[in-house]
C-alpha cells in the first residue's frame, strides 16, 4: 500500500495540509525535451527525446518493503520510491533524505549532482513541515536533503553533500581544479544555496506572501509560521529580500556572460560544475519548469512562480535558457519527485 500526499489544498498554501492513503500506479512512460535556445517544452512519445539515464536513480526499487509516495492531482502521479527513516537507518551505502512531491531547490540540486556522477542511492522520505521525529533522532535536524553514507556523520548542508559526492565519484568532478575558478564557484554557489542567499531570501518572500495574503486559510498559516520560525522569517527581512535576490541574479548573469564570451557554455571554468546544477535547480524559485516535465500541485507552482518585478527583471532570458540547457543535457526530465 502506498500513500498519496495531498500537499496543499488551496492555492497559496505553503504547508502540507492533509495526508491520505492510496494505491500506487505505474510509470507514465513519456519523455520530454527542452529546447535550450527558446525554452520551449516539447512532449515526445515513449523512447524519443531525453532518455532517463541509468545508474543515478534511486535504488529504492531494489529495497524490500519500500512503498511509493506520490502526489495526486489532476489525475497524474509522481512516481519516485521512498523508504522510511526507520528502514534507512538499518542500511549501508548512501541514503538521501528528500522531500517528496515538491521540486525543493536544495533537494533537486542534490539529486542532480548524484545523477551526473551516477552515484546510486536510496530515497528516504522527509515530511515537508512535519515533525519528522525519526529524522531528528537520526540526523539531529528535520530538513531535507540529507546525505547519510554508511556510518559517517549525516551531511545536512549543500557544500558537505557536494564534497561527499566528489569523494564517492571523483569523476566527473563538479568542483573546478583551478583555484580561482574554485573560489568563484563556491562564492557564487553560496550566494545561491547559503544562508541569506537566493534560495533563503526567496523562501522568506514566499512565507511573507502566504502570511500577508488575506485568502490564506488560518490552518495553513500555522504551518507557514512554523517554517518561518525555522528559517528566520521577519516581515522586514522578507520585504528587503527582492533587491538582494536580484543582486545575486545579476552576479550570476554577469558571470555567465563573461564565460560565454570566452566561448564556454558553462558558468565557471571550462566544464560543467556544481554551480550550473545549483542554478538550474534554484531557478524554480523564479519560474518552475513547465507542468509537462515538473508536475507539481498548482498551489506550489503559484507560490514558486515569482511575481516580484525586481526579481523577474533580474532573471534574464540568458539565465533561464541556461537552466533549460542544464536540465536538458544533464538532469532528470521529467522530474521524478
Ligand atoms: N540545510 C540545507 C538547506 C535545506 C533546506 O533549507 N531545506 C528546506 C527546503 S524549503 C526544507 O527541507 N524545508 C522543509 C522543512 O523544513 O520541513 C542546506 O543548507 O544545504
């Protein structure tokens, strides 16, 4: 028996509001391509376009006693397989705690890094905004993603996760070998993923939007307040976020322009780096990938889709096309959440 998670019942809800049981279903069996030049999404038939690359997927289907968690809305289901924390604790190898059914940017970036490096892992379920007590017992915190490798300490922060992935699969390296490129990459990656960075500030904006929207139901506001308390929400900080988000986007855009002027299609150095993957995943907080390849609840889509004119002006066509290019060439499409 698998469970379908109803992640939000009304548009604009930030926190999950209900959970209910449901039977699993089969894979959709369709492939999609994104045109990197014009960001058009093309739905193809089975076997055409982007193939799912083997080896980087969750090994969950090989695990006894797993179950599928899938979000159900408009008749479609995401099909990733998750195991519970209690089960994951008893295992060896790489277990990755992820939030099912939403394209959380830290989560999708972590999955992207593991995919590019073809590192096998099992997916472990975190409950968005939930108490996550087994997870707290295991990792001393309740947020996703987390990497736990054998008996090593849980890696709960993006940079630790990247270094572990590099150790487990040194090639292809996603950290530039040239020192100046490396410093630049980590600086910009921290601007995207770090505390008070792009993802953090966009989250404050989303929390603010939900709490100040008179149409947000009180029950949903409670969950949002919990998230707000966890991530240092304050109205003044949220209101000051847009220029800072735009500043970071400006820095990314300038860097991409400079590297393209050198004839390189990646953000830093001469090859794909983790920075390209971080940007591709976090760009969802400006505009999520289209429904054809990223099937999310309409309420989440509305929340992720940024309406702030300062931010949208800074999210240049070049940056968004770069996101599409990285997804098309290297990442999972459609997203399997
Ligand atoms: N700890 C991660 C950030 C991960 C993170 O902020 N995850 C959020 C994504 S919104 C999360 O899991 N929120 C849901 C929750 O806390 O229940 C890092 O710094 O690399």
